[in-house]
C-alpha cells in the first residue's frame, strides 16, 4: 500500500502534480500552429477565427475522458482501442485505423524536419538539405536514446512559452502598423461562415490545440507519471474511490489549464496569418516556407523580429519533433506487443525496446523527407489523417463511458452532454469535408 497515495487538496499542491500537462505545455505550439494554422489564416483571412476557437475547446472533453478511463483501469490507449467492439483481424478495426493515422503522423513529423532545415537555410547554411535533415533526426535519436528527455522537455517548455508570449505581443504590436487588427475584423471572424475550399481548415482541425496524436499519447503520460499506480487496482472501498477522485481531479486541472494556454497560442498564430500574410497575399507553401512565416514578425518588430522568429521556429519545431518521437516510441512498442511481435514482461525490457524505437523512428522521418522534400505537404498529410481519426476516438471514449458501471466515478449528466456534443461536432466536421470533396455541398 505504500505506493498508493492521494494528491494534495490545495490547488498549489495539485499544480505540482501536473505531470502530463508538461508534455502538452511544451508542445502548445507545433506544426499545427506554426504552419497549418498560419496557412489557414493566410488563405482565408479572419473568416474562420470562430472555427479555430471551437476546434481547440471541444477536444478537451475527449482528452479528459480518455485520461479518465486510463487512470481508472491502468490500460494503455491501444489496449483501450483494441477493446472496442466490431470487426477484428488480429486486433480491433479501431487499432487498424490508428495504424493508418500513425504512419501519416510520421509523415507529418518529417515535414517538421523540413521546416527545421528551412530555418538553417534561411540563416545561411550551405549544407545540402539531406545532410541538414540527417543532423536534425540524428540529434533527436541520440538525445532520446541516452535519456535526455526531461532536460529537453523543461528547456522546450520555457523557450516555447517565451516564443508564444512573443507571438501574442506581435499580434498587439500590429496596432502600430498598417496591419493592425480591427474590431470589425474580429467580429467578422466570429461570425459563422465556411470557405469554399475546406481542406486546409479540415487539416487544421486535426492538429490545432491538442491533436489526435496528442490525445492518443496523453494516457501514456498519465501512466508514466504514476497516476494509475498511485490509485492502485480497482477496489470497492472508500479509500480507493478517494484516491481515484483525487488523481482524476489533478488530470482535469491539467487538461483545462493546457486548453486555455494552447487556445490562446493558436488564436495568436491564426490572427498573425490573417492580418499580415493574407493582407500581403502571401501563402504558406513548400517553397520559401520560413521566409514567408517570418514576415509575420518582421512587420511587427523589424530585423530583430526576424531573428527572434528564426530561433523560436527552430525551438518550436525541434521540440515538437522530439516530443512526438518520445510518444511515438511508446506507441510503437505497445503496438508490437499487441500484435504479439515482442514480449514485454517487465519495465526494463519495455525501456530497452523504447530505446530501439528512439533510433528507428527518426530514421523514418529522414526517409520520408529525403524522398519527398515538401514540408508543408508532408505536414498536411498527417494533419488530415488526425482529423479523420478524431470522431473514431470519440466513438471509443463514448463506448467505454457508457460501459462503465461505477456510479461514484461516473461523470455528471452535464459532462456527458458536452462529450456527446463535442463528438457530434467532430463527426460533423468530417462529414462536411467528405461532402465538400465529393462536390455534394459547397460553401
């Protein structure tokens, strides 16, 4: 019983226990915000500001529900998906859907590697792109293999937070330029409307805020930070229920605080893209990706803004690749276990396989980027796959929610309503994209 404990009751004490949130906080700005969100703003202007806000906010309900199931049952995400009813071929149909999204997310990460290469080229590097990509992916593999995750996580959290604040300041600084944002533009952006071409908006929906990949990674961090371990195996006792309620409270604080942070950051990037890039008729494309994005900051701060952006873009993209790889290694090992390809009987063996994956996955990034070399297109592939996965994750979460018979730990009716509402909105977004692609509807 010594390993079981209840978290502190005070908010200050609870805040110290926010483990998984460090992952999301370090990753509040990534390719979704820096590339896809700004591209959407550049393409459509302020029109979809409402869509960005809603897209960030509704995912927190799914995140908390997935975390709740994991903490109470001490099950990995893939074990959870594998238990969903339906057709099976070795594993559940939902796991096969995840495999498709997972491969696409590796493609997306290779696009982030391309973005980092673009930063080096912009600052004057004359090395071939393939060599720069090899350096980036090699550094990621080495740092994860030797176990420098916590150090990079903490450094990235601080630096990305500074860059996010700088981005928000850049939005306000536009007031003194010809690109200052007006109340009329914000009002127009909060009015419901849809663009004629919805594909970039759909891609943004998959990755803004906490994307589908992060939603799947999140329960693994809940397990590794010890939430389920602190609660212990399910028992019909008041002590077990008290521990469970305490750690679920910590997880909810974690998710809600992260949601406020990443929503604000995402909106800032969208507004910069809409105010500066759209006004200059600049589009975020494969060529001149970094110079185009840097225009958002040079308009606000001149030459110093350009250099701050370059440093910030490197940190944002590298930390995203690094953290994505850390999560992907755990998912890869878990998937191999689920398919019976490896046997894991203790934590030491699992850690050994994670080290192997820490080298293999960056090698995949390098292969995709070297073969294709179009960073924006690569990122969009992964973003679209994540958007397609969101309603499927909702299906799994709702299935387990209603299969759970523990009334004391069951969410309130209000919470269940909002979870269903968010699931319906995610499904509606996917249906609208399908109807748009097939030409059945048009904005």
